[in-house]
């Protein structure tokens, strides 16, 4: 089967539906004209029937004409233009009386039909005939047959059918090209979409589709495609940035390790120097391991929606477990950990993912707190929401950097100034997991003031 273009398919579907409609209209027109023509002929015949019954009288079961001159009218003698044939037959069809224009011919009585008017043939001509029973003393004694030629009417109907038959394909052909033209104009935005999509490459995602003036479905489609291109471009840019940052972060400890080892092999050194350099390399390897683990964690959660478990998560116990895990670190820093739990709360979520969220938040809170500071965790209910707040008294976050803290590898200048080490991936992981679990996260902070991280479980 040949493949048509979109424009031709629209025109073809249009013309198929139009063909059915036009065909139906033509049939209706023909039927109305035919009914009108036959109705006019029937009316003329009925008029003749009425006139002839007025001229009849019955004498001893015989039919007698009241006015012989009416019977001998010229229209009954001529057989040329619109002749009217009149005949009276007995119940067996034998002629009793007939108009002179019938000459030696007779109209036939059809005893099988129950119709008053019907179409038949007379001398190879098509005629419209009516047969009306004549009652004498309540019994059918004869039939009045009146017929008129249908040659002119048939000729009109044949000409009409011929004209409609010829017009039908011509009209459809004209409508097809008209529909094709309209369809071509209608799908111009589609051509624009095709042209623009051909210009878009993985290295060039800047092109956008021009929006049609009419705000119809194609306008909405163009907007959706432009929005999709925006998201793809942003995703590609983030991917490039992530790859660049990951490469840089991985290269930094490797470069340090390589440089340290190269220094060691240049000359013989004392035992203490070897131990110092080896400890430094181990620290860098540990840092590298943490970075790789966090990168793998981010990659693992990239398409994690289908693998989210639904299980009871008891928030009070989970928070206490995480605090116990970091108790040694908090004791070394002299940080006091306080908890305020309004009640025992549990939610239905993924335990492992929620544990990672709290582990990262508490780890960050301890890391960025001043020595001897305070870490407070509260757990309250607000309507149908459970709200967790993690508050630490530390170096804070500049207001202008709050919208960047969830970006992978972003680290504030304050952390570098205070010499706080990290990968800049912790909050990225927290945000990704909160998005998967439908947990709202909000961070409020200022420089050298308390930092509050709020989680809202719905």
C-alpha cells in the first residue's frame, strides 16, 4: 500500500467523508425530484379521474356519459403532446369504452396490484397509469383506467441522474485539491517543527520552534516541544557540569597521591617521613572512596522510582540510631545533641532512603557546627503533616548561596575558609531522595547564625 504524506492523508480522509455526504445529498436530490415529478403526474391523473366520474352515470348497470362532447375532446383524440388515455374495462379486463386516441390498442388491467397509481408500459412507452374500481349498487362492475405518458418525466430524471453522475467525481476532485490546499496551510507549524528538529543536534540544543499565531493544538504541541527542549538542554548542561566537576574532584586526590609518591621515590628518606606521606595518601584514598561511593549513590537513585519500598519507618527510633552512630564525632567536637519528640511518629516510606537523608543532614550539621555548639532535632505534627527540624549553631550559609546548595559539588566559600573538607554531594543526595519520597525540604540560614533544615512528611 503506498505511503501518503500527512497532508494527503488529511485530504483523503476529508474527501472520503465528503464523498459519502455529497453522495447522500445527490441521492436525496434525485429522490425529491423524482417524487415531485411523479406527484405532479399523479395529481394530473387524479384530476382526470374526478372529471370523468363527474361525467358518468349508471343506467341499468350500464355506464352512460352525461356529456358526449366532453368524451370527444381533442386531448383524447391526439396522441402527440401529453396525451391522456382513458379506458373502461370490465372486471376481467375486457374493454367496454376507451378514448379515441387509444385506437386499436388497450390499456391493461393489473389485478395483482393494490396500488391506485403504478408505472407500466404502453406501446414501448413508459406511462403512469391509475386504475379505479367503479361500483354499481355496492359491487365492482368495472374499472376506470387513466394513463399519461412519462417520457418527458423519464427524460428529465435520466438527464438529472446523468448530470449528478458526471458532477460527482468532478466535485470530489475539486474538493480534494481544495482540502489538500487547506491541509497544507494547516500543517505549516508541523513543517516548522520538522525543520527545527533537523537543526537540533546533541551539540546544539539552542533552536526553538516558532509558536503559531492560533492558540490551537499545534500551538500547544509547539510549546510542549519547546519546554521539552528546555528540559533536555538543562539536563545536558547539568550532565556536562556534573561530569566536569566529578572529573575534577576525582583528579584532585589522585594528583595529590601521585605527587606525594613521586616525592618519596626521588631520594631515600627517614622512616618518619615515609609514615607521614603514607598516612597522607591513605587519607586521600579514603576521601576518594567516599567520593566514589557518593557518586555511585547519586547514579543509583537516578532511576530509583520503581524500586522504592513501602514500609513503616519509625522516625523517633531512626533519628536516635543515627545520632548514636555519630556520638563519637559529636563528643570529640563537644557538640551537645538535643531531641524534642512531640510523640512517637511513623510514616510509610523506604527505610534505607530515609536513613540516608538523616545521616547526611546530621553529618553536615556536626561538620559545620562550632566546637561546643548545639545540635537540636525536633519532631512535631502539624495537621496531617509530620515536620522534622534539624538545627545547628555553626558557620551558617550566605543568603545568596542558598539556591545553590543542592547543586552537585557546590561548596560554599565559608567551608573552604574554615578548612572544612567535603565533596559537595551530600545535600544533592538528600534533595534527590526527598524528591523520590515526596518529602518537602527547606533550608534557612544566615552567616554565623543557626541553620535550620526542615523536612515535611505528608
